């Protein structure tokens, strides 16, 4: 790897200096780098010393070569697929960057250091990690050879501030009439889920909607990794915790949902429903906790009942019971997706209804396309539900 501070530095020289410095205590300074270069028999010109110092400093501070990418305006994701293959997403699809690592060992060192900064182990015995870094960045890594192309890193960058609903309209994520409809969903205290695939903007939309909640209401937010930061004066946030190296100390979302119900929530929010906590959430929404909400991964709005059924079955809730709970607990589904241009958008509002079979199906109440809202076959059902819940 090279740096603007000096000439290219051979990997062997960099590794030798790194090894020599690791064997002694002290701060990383240009003087110590120069001494290590002399001991290794390498050139000790000022440009070389500064180049090696800069590279080593980036090795031990921040996200190394990825730091500048993480700070680019609008970046939501930084992805490393291989030492020479680094991508970013600025909201319009993936873009390949000129940033690279000299080898997989460099990517591995960065991954292990970032995992360690969050108190997690990452090595051949535990070749994957999913953590939140101190600055709020969501970090995931899979080491080689489990990752065939080399160590793979995925970093999700937290937005510096929450999107507002008007900003989502301006960005083209929601048509103006659609924004009015979403406001009605929040104001009426409907129970809703924001659904979509990975990276479709579910957290951003949910944060914007929670920011519309009456300031007199108390929000209790439960998340696996803290990402929701609504602009609201009364937010209590609970964050799950994975088990430690010995397999102890785990705090699951299911446990946190149960704790949240004892904290007088006006609205219970589950940042991402993806496990046994779905049973407790459905139960809560069926026992007087109106206005609850969360996000859920789903390929389409129509797939939401099947997704909730699968999660409920895995948690031990029979199929019929899961659909019965879902039918009376959930009022609206807000489904997101990406267009062909890579932009994130709200695509559809759906209403769950019981079919003759007793199973829940999701009927389309409205579709959002080309800056307009089109009524769906369940539009009247949605309007009736908004009036009924609000009253």
C-alpha cells in the first residue's frame, strides 16, 4: 500500500517494522519508526519514515484505510470483499473504490482490532463477529478461509442525524400524499411493521415515523444493536448483548421485550424482529399496548405473514395461534424496496386480513410509485382501521 506522505513501502519492510515495534513498549512516533527501519537495514529517509509511520498509525487508529470512506458524505455502507475490492454505498447502489489492502493479512488485522475494540473475539476458533463499534458503526466480519475470497468486512454507518418525513419526501423515498398517509398511521396509534430487504432504509423510515409520535408518549425501544435514534423527547433504549467467550452473559431481545413491558411504554418498538421476540411482541400488541411497531426482513409485503409464521413456529407458537395473534395484533405493513436506480423507496402499504382458511393474508391498501399514491383493493379497509384505532 502507498500513501501520499512518501514512496511505496514494501510489505516485507512494513511487516518487519511492525514486528520490531510490537516487541517494545512506547507510543508510535516517527523517531521509533526510524530506529526500527535502521535495525531492519532499510532506508531511513524522511519520506520513508513518514510513509511507514502513517501506514502504521492507520493500522492502530480508527478503521485504517477505510476511515476516509466512512467519513464521506452520504455513505451508508462500506464493504470489503477482498484485499483489492472495496465498495461503498451512498444511497444509489454500490460503487467500487480505489482503496485497497496489500494482502488478506492486513484485512484480518483490521477486522480483529475492530472486533476487539467492542470486546469480541475474532480468530480461527470464532471466525465471524457482529458488533457495534464505539462510534455506533455496525461492524460484521467473516475471516478466511471461511470467506473464500479472503476476509470479508461489512460496515453500516449510522446517520449523523435522523431523516425527517419531509426530507424523505424531498429525497424521493415517499410521495407527498404518501407522507400524509404515513402520518395518519402514526397519529392513529396503529400497530405497524416496516418491512423490506437488507439496506432498503427500514431503520431510517422507522426513525422518521417515531419522530412524529406525540411528545407526551413514552417510547421504549428494544434493539439487537442500537440504530434507532428518533427525534423525540422521551425515548428509553434497551440493547441486547451476545454471549461472551465462555457462552455466558447473553441478553436476548425476547428478554428485553419482556422487560420493556414492565417499563410503562406508550409505544413498544422492536428495532428488528427476527427471532423468538416476535411471540412476545404479538402478545403485547394484543394486550393493550397500542401503537407498537418494529422492522422485519421480508422480500415483499405479501410475504410478511409467512415470515412471522416461520419465526413464531421456531419459537414454539403453533401455526394457527401465530396467525390468530397476527390478525388481531397488526394493523398496517409499510413495505420498502430499492428501485432499478438503486434508490430506497416506500413501495406499498398493506393490511393483514383473515382468509377463510383462518390464515392471515396481506392485502394491498396503497402503492407508492412515480410520486403518487394509488389505491389498492384494501384501501377502504385501511381507512376503516385508521378510524377504528384512532377512536
